[in-house]
C-alpha cells in the first residue's frame, strides 16, 4: 500500500526514509527483520531499508484485538501512522484512504469462532474484545484456574 502510493506519484509527500510501517509475514525468520527492498530497477519500486514483523506482532493485529466492533476497528485502523512527510508531519492510513479496505479484509475475522477444547467441549473464541469484557484482548480460551484444595466427600 505504501509502496503503491509512492509509485503512483506520492501525492502526500511521504518520505521514503521515514516509513514507520514494516511489512508482515506469518513466519519468523531472523534474516528478514532488516532488509533492503526495491532492488532490480524502477518496476520493483524504490530502493529503501525495510523489515518484516510476524503478523501477530503487527499494529493491525493489535488494533484488531482491541476493537469492539467493525466501526471501532475502522476508526482504529484509520488513525495508524504509516510514515512521515518530508516536513516530518505524520501520514495516516486514513490519508491514504486505506482504512475501509483494511477493515473489509478483517470483517469476517472479527466474528467469534466455535472451537473444540479438550474432552470435545465447545468454546467460542475470538481475538476481538467483546462489549462485556473488562480487559482488551482477553483470550476466551483461557482455562479456569483449579482450586488448590480439593474437597473430599
């Protein structure tokens, strides 16, 4: 998204050296933490230093876990800073007009899933915060603590 904006004219004046968003990949490879992208000519984008984070550690997933509904998610995604202009002003995903597309990709994922626990017991599991939970991103699959002193009858 950021590279595409720069390639098609960079209307917001995004400074390539001050891009805060890293790429994400669903694997952990230490060699990919710091890379140089855009090598190979103009069709491959602009040469710049970048890096990869694992998907679950990304800012998008943090916003996803804190959101209470799809509208809240879209607002949180729109406020994310992706980089800075040459004048050091922040550029958000809302300025790139990307928050709607990002929330559309996550609209099904925000719904709870029915999973099977040990002993075949069903359980609802979601990464998003429910309106009734007190803390954000509390996993619903966390087992209940057992009492330390069992009662004998």
